[in-house]
């Protein structure tokens, strides 16, 4: 018999890993040998159902494989019993029981749902390869014997070594007083929760359940300075079973990050108060996701957190004062691993917490998580990733080199410093169009379906009112004012248009544009335009510095992260010169990329190593120290830019002719220093 007959070829999808195995090898063993992740809790007893796979039938010429269902052994009694008791979906096999008989293409489904969990759409349902830091391992332990006076825990360890090859196992102390009662409750059958993060770490028994415990959960959480978002996922199936969010209670100590650092500096127990506040909110969210997901908090065994450097420090109980000024020294930049109970989080007593590394003193673990999620370091294209908050975090790179910086944009994009600015909430203007001939505007308000010039608007807006302009609305109104010729490329409101349109109103020595003639009156003032110019110039100058360092004059792809990035229209962001010129079809909102990165690290510890390594390699650029920052900043005050061409943008939008107007307010120029940061 030739080798191919006695050693059939098995290809696992979607990983593409392949190898030859002796006839009669269980598919699960083959997967293990190739490093293909297939879950197993019962250790091949055909009771947990976690190891399901299916056969792709057909002739796969590219791989030289003809794969067929009957290249697996027939369904045996154990598998038949599982199917009868628990039910196996059509076409699925238990890989611990199915034996290789011939060439196969095996599909490892990423969605093995055992307890029919509700699928949540709230979390980005990207599916990731799983390789969690927690394994659930069922064992049957020898009963005590007077002849062999080995302790209960020691016989449990022996069983885990025999069945699961955990030869050197550490044990969390909190389990030792409980081990006897759990073993007896389970009638010597128990499921061990084993934690092993790094390849060189010793495995550690952190939880123990009587009987077969066929589920374990983890939480992934993004601690933003304004909002905190948490997802509860099954560590075994990867599914997100519940999501919840809340505003960060630290807001009562200070709206922006710098005011929170000041609070710590001014108040002796300020740090403690803010740490307690965020941990209390996190425990509240854990309660919420558990109730929503129908999960006990003691079933949560792992957790991953991300946040900007100041949130990161306050969460871990570290004084953030050093982050308040140059050289912005982090107490710790590498990943932090800690027992969750040590940082006041109440889940299982053995639950572990992993906090992603911070990139620099003002580019945090949230930016690291967003980088992991969007993967500039995994691609050839030069990708720009921007998270716009009070401080913009900027990452630019490809597989050769990745750079990161932050830029002090200030709070203008969030509606602060803008005369009619407000946070995105019902009643806020979020979209604006201006007729270039009549200069009449039409707009859309959050929570109201019709545009302001459409029938039914007044009735629909009666409930919310028209209360102000949010970040995306500010971007659009200023870009539209520029496209309609109301402001020059230098951002000066053209007062000569007052004769043509009642919308142009004198305002001291400058002019304003009347956007909403109602209660309240909503205008865009010269100062508003300036505030946005300063903010966007700071962001663009930061981006340009990174482009200089990379030696590129254009980027291939742009990802706009965070809530603001989700709602701004890339076209208007480009008209304003907030982001560099790029093919518009390659500018995408990437949502809560930081939360996605956290979830990746929860479900696969390989991603933890990937981001730790990537962060070590990222070149950190301190914008304030770069001599060219001012030069880029001055050029970027113009719309879209004084120097840089925007060919991609010009192909889809007719940019106005240059018109130079005197800056009556005498403002502008590059007068900006680093200040509040987010
Ligand atoms: Fe549990 Fe196969 S490993 S059913």
C-alpha cells in the first residue's frame, strides 16, 4: 500500500493547515498536531459537543484532495448517543470520535453553539480564530484510597496531567480549601478552568466546577474618557452574548482628561476616588451583561481592558500625574496581567485581567487595540488610522514600519469651543447642505427623519427641537460654507455676501452664517470656523509628520475610529483638510476598533503576543518636538490645505477658486500648544 493510502492528506479550513495522518487518527488529534484550534472540554468523551467539524465534499484539484463524508469512520455509539441526547446539526461530526479513513477537507466552524445563545448584533460580529487563555478541562478523578494517601488536589492534578498533559500545574490558593467539596459534589467528575497566557507560562488552575462545565465567558472592555463599552463573549464559541455601555462616571471629576489629571494633583484622595468610580461602573456593567446574557458572574474567567493612558492608569490605580506634562512618562507601557479581584472587579475569584500595552504617553492601549483590529502592520498598503477625540491618536504604517503620534486637536470636534456646539444627541444638527446660489441651508437633525426643507420636518422636530450642532454637523457646515464660497480658503467669512443673502450676519468686526433661524438661533461664527481650523490643522500636521517620517506623500487607506469617525462623512472631512487626500472609497469608518481589538485579545492569546510585539516595534513620534510641525500646521490652516494638492478629492468635488479675504478678526496663525488630551 502506498503512503497516500495509509497516510491520507487532511486539509483544515479556514486555516489552510494540512498534513498526512495514519488511517484511524481522530480528526481532533490531527487538528491538534497541526496547531489548528478545535475546542474540547470533555477530553474526547463525546459529551461536550465542542469539537464539531464538518466535511467539505468534492474534488479540490488545487490541493490534490478528493474529500468525501465516507472518508471519515461511520458514526459510532458515543457520537450517536450525543446526537440523540444533545442533537448534532446536519452534516456535523464530533472530531474526537470521527476517525480519518481517507483524504479530507475539514471545515472547522467558528460558531459551534452548544447552548443556543442569543446572537448579538451590537458587537462587531467579526469572527476570529480562537485560542483563549482559558481552557475548560473535564476530568474524572480517582476516588480516595486508604492505601494511597494522596491528597484530593494531588489526584486531581494527576488526572489533569494524564488526560490533558498539564504536567506542571500551579493552583490558585483560593481553590485549595474548596477542592474537596467540589470533587464530592461532582462525584469525582469535575471541570477545571486552566489559565495559560504566554507560551512559557506555567498553566494554572484558577476555577473548578463540579461535573461537566461546558461554558466559560470573558469580557472585553474599552474604557473611554466619555463612555465605557463592554462585551461579554463565550470563550469557547467566540460569540458575543451581551453588550452594554455607560458613561464614564469620572466625568464628574472633570470633562476632559487633563482636568482629571488636575483633579488628582489638587485633591489628596483624587486618584483613589476616580479609580473607585471607574471600577464601580465596571462592576455595574458586568452585572448588566450577565443579566442580559443569562450568565453567572462566576462563569467569567477572563477579561481584557483597553483605554487611553490616563484611563489605563486610573483603572489600574496608578497616579496619572506624570502623564500631565512632558515627557509624559507612563508608569508601565507593557501589557499588564493581574488577578481581577486585585483590582476590585468582582467576577470569579480566579478571573484574570489582561490590559493591552500602551504605545506612548499619549497614545494608549486603545490605540494599540485599534491597530490590532485594523492591522496596518499586516498589510502592504500604507494605512492611516485616526481616532479623533480631544487628542487625536494617529497610527500610520504598513508591514514594514508603523509610526504613532498624537495631536492636540482640542475639544472643538466634540462641540466644545463652538458657539452652538453640543454633543451628538437628539436635536443636534448632524448633516448640512448649502445651496451655492441662494446660500440657503438645509439640514438634518439627530432623531428626526426628514431634512429641514422636507414636508413634515417641523412636526417631527417638535419633540426634540433644533438645539445645536454636533461634531459631524460642524464638519459639514464649515465644508459646505467653503464649497458655497461663504468662507475663503483661509477660513474668513465673506462679509460682502451680506448684500446677497440675509444669512450672512455682521457680528462685531466679523461675520457669521445663520444656519437655523429659530429658537435657539444657530449661527456659525468666525470664531467657530477658527476653532475648527485650529483643530483640523493640528490633526493634519500630526499626520503629515508621520507621512514625512514614512517618506510618503499619499496614503493608500484611511480608517476613522471611534464614535466621531463613525458619523463624519469622509468627503467633508477631506474638503476640510482634516485627513489627507485619498481615494474616497478607501476611507472607512472602523467603528469601535479599540473594542474589537480587546475582543480579539480575549478570544485568542496569539493576538496578545502580536500586539505586544507590534507595539515594541512602533516608532513613537512626539509631535511637539518636531520642528516641521509648525510648518505643516500653518499650511493646514487653509481649506483643504495651502500646499498639498487633493487630486482624489478634486475628481469628485469641485473645489472653489481661491479667494483671499482680509482676516478682520486678526486671528488664526499657528498659535497652538499641546493642552487637554483625550
Ligand atoms: Fe467533547 Fe468531542 S471533545 S465531544
